[in-house]
């Protein structure tokens, strides 16, 4: 390199030997040498273009877009922390918010490839689920022809260790979670514009697709993968040709863990956990743990790699509001007696009593449900559950004081929920069967208590209404009872 540079400088200096005086010529040559030296040093320090990529996709149009955005960031950051020898790529539809794209690029070091949404020709199938409408965007992975191999990922993966050996696999490799159908939450591919164009053509002519999503299309496009050999990475680092089945350790279904409460995957390294479960039990939701024990593993990855800076202010504001509600209702127990001061006809009294009982029951139900929907969905469970308990307690205090109900029966269900969390989170179960039996036994024992508390609430309402606590007669003293005084 230096020989070529010196010969270039000699030829370049001869061009100016006649037109520039000696002093100026020496100054010009010195400046040029320094410039070239800096350029060469920068080129040597710059990282070589990577030949492989881990890719995920993002698109808009579902109620859970933000959650999948957070999940994608956590997965990409965990890959970066593992020092994978590959680019991190997100195939994002053009309608993904610009601020999300900027965050991925600037804060997470991700390369974002903007694409148009592929039209799904299977929308009119009888079994089509609308949440899979845009999953065919995953086919854009074959258009990433600047890479030799791409590992295409769903966002609900947890990486336990580096999996760069996957780049040695062939033209298409995937894991069979289902005994007969491979899973598209992680697969290896060799990008090819010819394959990509052929896939688009197959979409146009309506290739058979059992579920109308990427899973069904790829299973139909690669129908013979089950008959292919198992992938074992060559020790010399060479790349294989053809299609291969990946060992189960590269896509460990979380359900395998719940049976024994530990991993026992015999084939291949235990490298990647996936969560192909119901949409509302994905690991990033705060309520997923301790219902599903592995939810905490995902949140630990988020805590280490991304943090919870976007949710903590919301949690603090909600906590302050809940404490304020408890303080206010503790200082005063408002009375409904001022709503009516005359004797109603019997028929009106019956209707009003029924209305009040229904209102009280619905208020209790709202006290248990409203806090659940106010908590940011992707917050850590150890923050989400205490805030939920606090929210239920605060809103229940309003119901207790407005309808003059005994506190313990109203809060019995909350105490039962708190107890169930401890039962599920108990860390020393021998296996998942014993854990399931313990949870079932606890629920069986709590059911009669919950029913008794409901009857107690109903009885208390009836007693108060029969004593006409809410409706004193006209002309009678309106002095408030001890229950309605400030304390």
C-alpha cells in the first residue's frame, strides 16, 4: 500500500515541478502526504463491512405496536451485548413513526430498512386472523442481498448466548417446534433477489397458505424441510449448502420449561427462548409474571439493556394519585343521605334500592379492573403488581366509604389475588405439575371465601337500605351517623 502511495506521490510531484516554485511545492507535497496518511489510517481503523445480519421486522396497524417496538429494541440490545459478529437490521414498514426509527438507529445501533407493506392475498380466508395481516413483510429478508446469511427473528425471542454459528447454515434452516411444521420465529436464509421475486409471484398466484400468515406461506414454500438433515456447524467455519433442520435449542418453546421448571433440551445448545403463546401472555407484559415464570427473564434482559425510563414517571404519577385518594377517603366518609330527604313511595324505594345495589357491585368491579388498564403494559412485574394492588385498594376505599360497606369483604378478592401471586412465585417447586396443583388448590380454597365475602357485601347493603340510612324521612333529624362523621 505504501509503495503504491509513494509512486503516486512521485508522479504527482512531477506534474507540478515546472509550475510551482520549490517552497510552495514542498509545502503542497507535505500537506498531501499528511492527508493521505490520515485517510489510510482511518480506512484501517474502520470496521470491515459485515457479511451477516440478525434481522427483525416492524409494522403498524395492531393495538400492540408499541409493545413490539419495545420488544424489538430489547432483543437487538441483548444481541449487541453478546458481541455478535453481525449487523442488526430492522425491516420497518414506511409508516413506522420516524422517532422510533431514529431511536433504533441512534441509540440501539440498528440499521433500518424501510419497505412498503406487502399486500396479503389471504385476508378472505375463513381462518384468517387479522393480527397476521402484515407478517408477510418477513419475506423482505430475502431482499437483503448485501449479506451472505441472515437470521430472521420474531421480537419475542430471548437470547441466552451467541448464535453466530447459525451463519454457517445453508440456504434455508428452521426449527421444528411442532413435530411436522417448522417455526418461523427464527430461521436462517441466504438472501436472493431471484427467490424474493419468486415468492412475490407465488403470492400473486395464490400459493396455498393454511393460516394466511408468514408461517403458513413459508411452510408451503419449503415443504421438504422435515426430510433434510440436522444442522451441525462445521468446525472449520465453512458455510453449508442446501436446507437443514435446526436443533430445538435454537427455538426453545417456553411451554417446555413450564412442565419441569427447568430446561432439558437434549439436541443442540440451549441458546434461544421463544414465546409462541397467546398474544396477551407475551413476556413483556407485566402481568405475565408470575403467571408464566419466564416472563421475568425477559424483563431482566430489558432492565439490563434498555431500562424503564419511559414508564417510571407514569408509575410515580399514578402512585401519588392513589395515595392521595386513600388519604382523602380516610379523612372523610361522604354520605349519600343528602340525595333525598322525603319518603318515597314503596315502588320507587324498591327500584332505587335495587339500583344502588347494582351500582355498588359494579363499582367494586370497576375498582378491580380500572387500575389494571392504567398501568403501562411493558413495565417490570415487580413494579406493575404493587401498583395494581395499590390502585385497587385506593379505588375500593372510595366504594367502601360511599356505600358504607365493611372493608374486609370488599378487599377479600384483593387479598386472594395477592396470595395467588405468592403461590405462583414460590421458587422451590419440584416441577411444573406440582406448581399447577398448588395454584389449583389455593384457588379451590379461596373460592368459598370470595363467595362469602360477596354475600357479606350484599347483606351489608341490604341492611343499610332497610334502615333507610340513605333516605331519612322528611322532617326527621338529618344528623349524620357515626359512620358518616369526619374522622
